C-alpha cells in the first residue's frame, strides 16, 4: 500500500493541494490504488511558530517511510529570504538526490497559447536537478566593496550527465517519442559542453531507434517560440532546464497548469506544480489547481497506477475543453469548482 506524504506548504499551495487531494480521493473510490495520504505540516506557518524548517528525523521519515511526496508550494513574504523553502524544497531535491526534473508541456487548447499558430505542442523536458550552477559552489571576495568578486561554479559530473540523459532516452522509448534534443551552451562553456556532448552521444548509442540533435540554449529559446512542434524530448542542465521549462509552460497556457516530477528512479519521487505560492492571489480561491492535479496524475503513473493517471489526465483535458477554468485560463470558476468538477468526472468515469 503506497504511502504518500502530502506537503501543501504555503500560499496557494494549500488551496491547490486541497483539490489534488480531492481528486486523489475520487481516484481511490474508483480505482482503489490503496494510496494512504499522510498530511505533513511543513512550511512558513510551522517555521514562524516553532522556528523549525525541517528536521533530520523528518527527512529520514519522508525518504524511508513514504513512496512519494506531493508538494504544493513553498514561499511566504513573512519569511524574508525564504529560508524554510530552501531548507525543505532544495533540501529534499539534494538530499534525496532527485536528479530527474521532468516537466511536460502539452498544449490542451490552441487558444491558451500566446503563439499565433502554435500547432500541437508536446514537449517533455528533462532537467538535471542536482548539479549545475545550483549547487552553490564558489563564494564572494571583498563583498560590499567596489572590488567585490562573486564566483558561482557550474558543476557537471559524468555520472550526473549520464543518468539524466539515460532517463530522457528511456522516457522517449517508453512514450513512443522519436527524438531527444540536447540543449547546452557548448560554444561559450566548452568544458561542460564537451562532457555533455560526449556522454549524450554515449547514451544515445544504447538507443539506436531514437534520433538525436543538439541545440545551443539561446537558439533553443528562440526556436521554442518560433516552431515548438519541432521538439519532443529535451534534456539539459539545471539552469537551462529551469528557464526553458518556464518558457515552455507559458507556450501552452501558463504556469497554473504546469506539472512536474522530481525523481530518483527506483528510490524517491516528489511531485509538484511548477508554480510557486503566488502571494498576490493567495487566499482568494482563484488559483488554478490544474498544475497540482496534473502533478498528482504523474505521481499515480509513477506508483504504477497508469489507468488512474490517465483518468485524471483525461478529466483535466475535459475541464479545459468544457470551459471549466480559473481566471488565469480565461474562465470564471474558483479553485474548488475546478477541483470538484475534475473529481466528479474521475468518479463517474465521464
Ligand atoms: P509564482 O509562481 O508563485 O507566481 C507567479 C505569477 O503567476 C503570479 O502572478 C501568480 O499569481 C501567478 N500564478 C502562479 N501560480 C498560479 C496558479 N496556480 N493559478 C493562477 N495564477 C498563478 O512565482 P513568484 O511570484 O515568483 O513566487 C512567489 C513565491 O513562491 C516566492 O516565495 C517564491 O520563492 C516561491 N516559489 C516557490 C516555488 C516552489 O515551491 N516550487 C516555485 C517558484 C516560486
Ligand atoms: Mg523555476
């Protein structure tokens, strides 16, 4: 019986996670995957109350006693610097070694795209999640003076590159995608570029049926706007993946509907909407719950409940098609109305 840690977190994280849980309860009634949802009180409220972000025991329990983590969002204006968000979210990513950040971007309705003629956009972005410039190696010298020097190192390891490339190719095979595109900046950052290109080619040789190509990140940013349907699976480093996946999310209807998985295959997995805690709309009941609900679908698939995952995905598509949308998607429904509609649809098998 899979145990799922539910961490709503802060701001709209609480609101969208309520709807994701509602949908998971509907899934339980219809498909009986036997998921036990364990609610975790981690976030700004807890930090402000107890002065604790997350303890070593909590890390241990999240990693050992749970099969997956479903997280809303972390970040609160009452916590300057968002220390709790860094400790909890980046802590989980690094300590559980969740090296695959999978961010699909699928266009559900052409009218949702800012592009004039978007076409059928289906991008699966694989972002390396534990290395790159986000490891915070480096430091500052003569800080606060006009001689200040800041060094932020870009860490790339053979193992790190190999495993994210392999995850991307395995995904392509599993999902019937025909091409994997490497994105880097090998012209201006040749040391990292050489490693990525060599290892990408090495992994690709194990997948002779999958086509490959490589793009510089600046050209890719341009091309994703110009002809996004040219791309299927994209694999890239931490920084470029962070940026391109936000761009891709916007191409298909905005942050509110974007889902993601943070995975160490065979070990740990954390699922979360791409968006943050959105303090500007928190508490108003207008947040789009689709990103959180689609993240729950990714989780169900990961836990081996493909049929249930598909039912949730279909219900999300039906909601969008039927105009059951929050304001960010041009609709007038509340967070709860969208969540309830999708849960009902899953229940009825609509
Ligand atoms: P954000 O994603 O929270 O919001 C950006 C904009 O998108 C806002 O205008 C917001 O209203 C809108 N938006 C986001 N999600 C939405 C949804 N589901 N429905 C409708 N509109 C939505 O990013 P922002 O404002 O940069 O960060 C706010 C806080 O969230 C900060 O504390 C930040 O550190 C944190 N954050 C946390 C993340 C996480 O937990 N994974 C990711 C990004 C930011
Ligand atoms: Mg980001």
